[in-house]
C-alpha cells in the first residue's frame, strides 16, 4: 500500500481527535473536582493542616455554707523518671538521697526506690513511673528533691497532669454532693448537687482555638480572632453545714451498725429558711459495711406510717371534726373496717383516751376511727384537705430523682373502703423522707411551708453572681390555732411520760416530734419477710424551733429492736443535743456602776496636781499615800513609806529644789 | 509593626505565666483547705482529744455579756 497524502491525513485526524477527547475529559474532570466536589476537598486539605481545638473550661467548685470545699477540680500529677538523660555522676551522687526523700514522703522503705531507679537505669527506661496521682503540695516537694531539682534534662524529671474532681469530705454526703459524668455519646449522668447545678453554673463554656499543623506532629495556634475564650464554671455555695453534716453522718452510721439495718437517712433543715444543713444517706453492703449508696432522703418514697398521723391530725382539726380533747374509745386496741383490722401495739388497747393522748401514745385505732368515722361519707373531703396542703406534689428539688408522693383520690386505682382508715396512720400513702420533713418544718414554722433548699449562692471568685432566697410553697397550710395545737401534741410525745418518744427526753434541752414504726413487706403475711421502718420526725428546740430533722432507718434487725424511738430517736436526739451544745447561751450582766461623786472629786484634785510642773518638792501632807507616791515618783524621787492612810509627815520640806533631793520618807497614818 | 508584634508575644507569655500561677495557687488553696477542713471536723477532733481524756461538752458554752456605760 502506497503512502498517499490522504492516508496520512486520515491518521492524523484520528490522533488529533483522540487527543481532543482526552483533553476534554481532563477539563471535565478538572471542573468536576474544582467546582462540584471542590468544597469537600478544600475542607479535607485544610483539616490536614488546620484544626479547631476545644479548650476545656475549669469546672466550678462546690462549697459548703462556711466555705469548706465539697467538690473541686484540681490537677493531679504523675511523676516519671527518664533514666537515660541523667549523667552517671549526677545519678550516683543523688540516687540515695532521692530514694530516702521519696521513701519518707510515701512511707515506703527507701530501698524500694533505690531498686526502682537502678533497674530503670540498667534497662534504659525513659518513662519510669515513680508516683501516681500526686497532689499539688507533694508535687512541689518532689520537684525539690535531689536529682529531680535539676530539671527535666539533667535530672530526668517528667511530670504529666490531668484535672480530676476531688471530694475532700470523702464518702460523707457523697450522694448529695454528687457528680457529673459524660459518656462518649454526650449523655450526662447527673447525681446530687454537682450534677444538678452542672449545666447551669459549674460546667462553664468550652473555648475554641484554631491550630495549624507544624513539624513533628505539633499544633500551633493561629491568629487571634478565631479564638473563643473558655469561660470557667461558676462556684456554687450550698447550704450544707460541714459540722452538722459530720455529726449526722457519724450518728447515723453508729445507729445503723448497732441495729444492723439495711439503710437509713438523716436530713436536717433550718426551720425558717428551709436550708438543708445536712443530708446523710447510708446503705449496707453485702459485707455489712455502710456507704452512701443512694439518695434515700430524696428518692425513696415509702409508706410513712405513724409520722403521717400529724397530717391526719391537722386535716381533722382544720375540718373541726374533732378536737385534741375529744375522747376516743380505743376498744381494746382492735378496730374493724370491712375485712381489715387496725391494731394498736399495746395489747388490750389504751381504753378511753383523749385524742392528744392518742397522738402521744401513737394509737392506730384512735386515728383510724376518727378519720374513718368522720369522713367515710365524703372521703374526698379528707383527701382534698391533704392535697390542699400540697402533700401530693413533689417539692421540685434540684437533685434529680425526687420520689413521687402518693396520695390516692377516692375512685383512683387502689382506693377501697379501708383506704381512709389506713391512710389515717400512714399506710396506702407514700412520701419521701424530705417531703415528710418539709411538712413537719411547716408546723415548726407556724404554718409556713417552705421549700427545702440546697443552694445559697453562685459565685465567680469572690463576686456573688446570684443569691437564692427562701421559697415559700404555701404561706399557711393551716390555721394558727391548729398549728398551736399540734405543736403542743408534738411536744407531748417527748415530754409526757406516756409519750412514745419519752425515752429521748432530756431536761437540758427540748425537742418535739413524732415517732414512726412502719411495717414493710406486710402483703405476703410472712413473718420472716416482715420488716420495719423506724422513723422520727420533728424539730428543736420545742419552742421557737431553729431546726427540723427527720431520721428514717429501714429494716433494723428485729432482734435488736425496731421502734422509732429506739432506732431513729437517738440519732435525732444527738442532732438536737449537738446543735444545743454549740449554740452559746448568752447571759447579760448589767455592770453600769453609779458614778461616785466623792471619788471623782478626789481624782480631779489629784489630776490637777499631776498636771502642774514642779521644780521644787510639793506639799503632799494630807494627800492619800497612793497619790503622794505616784506624784513624787513621777518627779524622779525615791519614796519610802511607813504606815498607811494619809500623809502626816514628809522628810523633805515643801519648796526644796528637786535636783537636791534623792529620797523622801513619808509617814502615813 | 515589629515592636508591637513582639509586645503581643510578650503579653501572650505573660498571660500563660499568670494562668499557670493561678492554677498553682488554686491547687495550693485546695490542698490546704481540704486538709484543714478535715482536721477541723468534729469526728477527727474527737479522736485526737480522746487520748487526752477529753470529750465534747454536753452543755453549751455560756457567754456573759457585760453591758457597759458607753
């Protein structure tokens, strides 16, 4: 085949066409990458060299009322040792001294550390752990130890630190102080105060900072305007009083151990303001030890038993269906309502007693009878009364997990013909300890129902950002007359010798309250499973109460005892006793002495004499010895005295030049 | 221009130093405060003074206030 021009041209077109298609494909792809997918790739490129870093803010501290720390974020240090960077000379000279110092600090034999360092040195370990979780003060000391004081390069000292949340009170009030944890999905576990106030105050705001990748995998901050400054969390001052908390914790622990109880709680509240001064919750482990397991005081709603008689009493008095002097026949301690029998603890009953005595001896029959008989035609009237006092509502505490109170309404599921009779003494209703306490506090506070409060103020450094005042839920839950009557009843429980709380009586200080011994797990009617809740709710002093307090102990060992006054009472009493013992009694003494005219005149005369300037010896005859001595001695003359009384004779006569006189002898009579 | 940039650098270093100081002081405060409050607790005190045969008082202290003429 001859090579013709046409042939060549055809081939050329083919090649050119091919190139053109290729070129177009390249352009299309370029445009695609640049325009269509451009954003994505630009971001990718940037992320390799620049990155937004979050700067964690410092979490605020949680303080008690007196400024003690309850929870704080602090750095903890790990100390490591680089065994290679240290010169042989430095190592040999210092290793013994360093080991001694460390041994002393951590209470370990110094040989332990010597071996540790020698081994690290032999193995050429560059990152040998010396101590973990060291606090700041110890860290500063360790830094000053021989060898380590030479710094990171010569001394091989390496420190890393991280911020941890510390609780200086340890296990005390742990559930109420609480914590806040966040998992990888951003879900927060919030417990106690630390959890409750985390989001609003303590957490602070994260900062943002753009950083650029530089050599060796390091990141360098870029620019100034991209930064969002981290904002540290605010400090929260709670109402907890460390001293009262300490007492509450230890007293509760003592009693739980004594009665081998399952769990228990104490809450102390300031009557007027509703400030929670102490809240302690202890639960038993399988080994029989106790620790803050759950916040029972806030979370555990249970049948209150006899402490609820106060609520029934207030309702009945408000409706004027009974009075404290009404006489009730307790009928040998048994009272039948349909198929249920209400029993009194005293075998054979209390006979005919007044209602006030029935309250003091805690007669179930008397209460079942007055409530059932007076309200059975219109049970909603009784329930409405309870609801008007707010007993069916949660208190709205900041701590998460407040238990639901249960007050049933006629017609509700679970309501029956015996409900009234059982509600009257605290069954078929359910309240948390802190809800019961809030009600008792309202009685102590003359009817004003204040919300229990755990936060006092929010601070930024020393500056108060927000203050919290008392919150009144109901300015008057019942009439003044009713309050006065039930206050007397609560006093009688302790003061009268027949009262269930009389064992707690003390002549040194007063208290008022109500015992409760509630049956638990009674449905199965199995005596082995039957357990008790022993409680005591009240306030002190009985007149002008300052604090109210509730103690609830679940499932004490029945062999040891289970009555409210025996199990919970002593804790209550200790709280009352302690607070009594730390509040000084003030006696005022009037020490205004009437002015003595004669004395004043004498003094004025003497004062006038002293004011004068003397160059010669003054006449001191007739002056009192005391005045004469001070006058003459102030002139620099030695004085000798015989006798006492007024000056009769002076050995140097008036008018002699002082400079010539050394000594004067005075005769007094 | 150059001097102001150096100035800014200096400020940054100063801020870092001060921040470090704040952190140290905070930690120091925390450690000191928590050990003091631990010592102050009645339960701790009670143990310490028990060796000397002392127990907490059952009765409150009496404060005598003397009214004077002024």
